[in-house]
C-alpha cells in the first residue's frame, strides 16, 4: 500500500517510523516532512492547505491511505474533500473535528450528554466576561474557544490575571478570531493524562495512556508549550481507571457525536484531569498528540497501517484495548532556547550520529547545504524504549548529551512523576 502522511513534526516522524514497519507498506510519502523524515520518505512541494493539489498527487501516486497529523487540515475539511473524490483518508471530517476546533461546542456537548468536565460558562462579550470573573473565586481558567496551537488556555490565580487574560483574548485578539468566543471554567485539581481512542465511526480501540509535560520549565512551571516531553504507559491510568474512562468518557463521546449527526472517525485524543472525584475532560483533540505519539507508538504491538486503514474504512468489529509491548517509552524534547516565546533558527545540529540507546525523531529541522539545522521551537525528540521507565529516562538523557546546537534547551525532569509512581 502506498501511504501519504501530512505534517512536519515529531508526531509525523513517529507515525512514519511505525508505518514503515508494516508489511503492507510500499512507498511512503510525507508532505512537507522535515529533515529527518525526508531522509527516507518521498516528499513533494505542495502546501498542506492546497487540497486540490494534494488530491491530484494522491491519485497520480496511487496513494491508498492518507494520514493527517495536525488539526488544521482536519478542521478545514481535508477528509471531506478527499472522501468526496473516492480517496481513503484517516481522520475525522470537518463536522466531527469541531470537538477540537470549538471548545464552546465541546463543553456544550459534554453538558448535554453528562460527560464529566469542569463547570463553565461561555462568553462572546468581554464586559459580561469581566463581570462574571469579578463575581467568582479564583483560581479560574480562561480559554479561547477556537484553535490556538495549545496556548489558548490560561490558568489564572487571581482576578488581576484573569482580567488580563480576557483583555488579551477578547480585546487585543492575541489569538485572532479564535478568541471571539471564550470559555471560563472551574479550575480542576489533579494530575493530567492523555488517552487516545482510534474510532471507525462505530467501534474504538484504545492506545497506551501517556503523560505530557506542557510547561516549559522543570516542576511544571512557566508558560505552556506544545509539550516538552512525554512517557507511556502512564501508571496513573491503571486498568480500573481506563475502564472508568471508557465507560464515562470515550463511549458517551462517540455516541454523542453519532447522535449529533457528526460520527467520529479517526483518533479521539482526550486530555484528562484525574481528580479526587474521578477523571474529567480538560479538552478533546481530533488528532494524535505531540509528543505523546512518539512514546505510544513504540509500545504498540500491532500493525499501525492496518489499524488506520481499517479505521478509515469503518472496518472495526468490536471495541478493544490494543496489545502493548511490556516496555516503557520516554520522549525528551530538545527545544530552541526562548521557545515558546521568541527564538532563533538556522543553527547547525551535531551529534546525531552518536546515539546509542534512543531513536531521534525530528521536529523543527531543515536540511540546508547538506547540513541539518534548527528550523522551529521544538527541534528534536529523543525517544528511548526500555524495560523500565527509569531506564528509558536514563537512556534518553544520556543520548541527549551528545546532541548539540546553539541555545539548546530541555527539561531535566521528564518522567519523574511516573518513576516516583512506580517506585513508591
Ligand atoms: P487546554 O488547551 O484546554 O488543553 O489547556 C491547556 C492546559 O491548561 C491543560 O493541559 C491544563 O494544564 C491547564 N488547564 C486547562 N483547563 C483546566 C482546568 N479546568 N483546570 C485546571 N487546569 C486546566
Ligand atoms: N501534547 C499535547 C497536544 O498534542 O496537543
């Protein structure tokens, strides 16, 4: 089977590596890819937003499955466009990907169908939002409803902070029209985890639970990023907890989407807070997580290509938990100093040849005059898979020491919460 992957991050590199293990895989194409993926995949100079050209490319290269990495093409309806031309594509339709595109929609859905989440109120007028904040206790969470590259949620500890957040989102329009509508919600206390279910519209299959590290600094301090590291499986989500999550969140969400005339096909990524009163949804995403995918896929003891193809074709026969290898995976993100704020690119990366324990997945890298240079905020992912989480952590950090580029930054405490959990 010829396959096309759309996207350019560590997530897409991880998908590429797992797909190429499949005995069904023939030619694998990636658009736009990055310096690491395009070392082995075939690429083409087509804008990810140009659905017409991508459709023509898929047809002329006999692509039998297209896999979408990021959310933007999904919310712009790439699945609708490919399917209307008779092409097979993995991911939710425009109508179903509203679960990520509109937090206001997803909160209303959860309320209507009794899916556990934080209490909330939706605002389109900033004076109303300010008055609401003045009459509520803090901490409180202020969120732009639309897509904001993972940076649209602000946890505010006092009124001064929440009023500032509302002003930035609704008046200064820091997230443009993604902030036309705002969700203000109750602060939930607990530990976070990411759960992924691949659905074919009727049934679903569960992948290994993971934990991301969103804040830029050690100890979960500083502004939120796309994710500074991850590990799987997350011991916080044991079998009993997963059972509760399936029954109270995954199944009702997929049923609700069907009832709303937006059947969900593709991967449903549920960001969860495990609170004292049980798991609650923080948000839904309509795609694989980054950097969670980098640790989930090495543990998957199944053919990813067959799985995604069956999802796209609506061929699952039952719900289930996918088989996992008895291993632990940890991903350390090497970032450009300054990220998620301002940072510089174009710095040469060295040491990629001296990795012994891990796999290096590329994210923000480009090939310039035969040299691999930095080209984004999150540059590389060092992923180590081992018999224990502690060993996976040791392997990834040891390899990271060999990689060098100017201003390189990484967190030192990736996986610590999980290691503590296992060793308590
Ligand atoms: P979101 O963009 O909705 O996933 O939120 C980004 C991050 O903000 C989450 O990963 C949490 O760390 C934090 N967050 C969002 N909503 C809440 C909430 N209601 N209570 C506590 N923390 C939250
Ligand atoms: N790691 C969080 C995300 O992919 O949105």
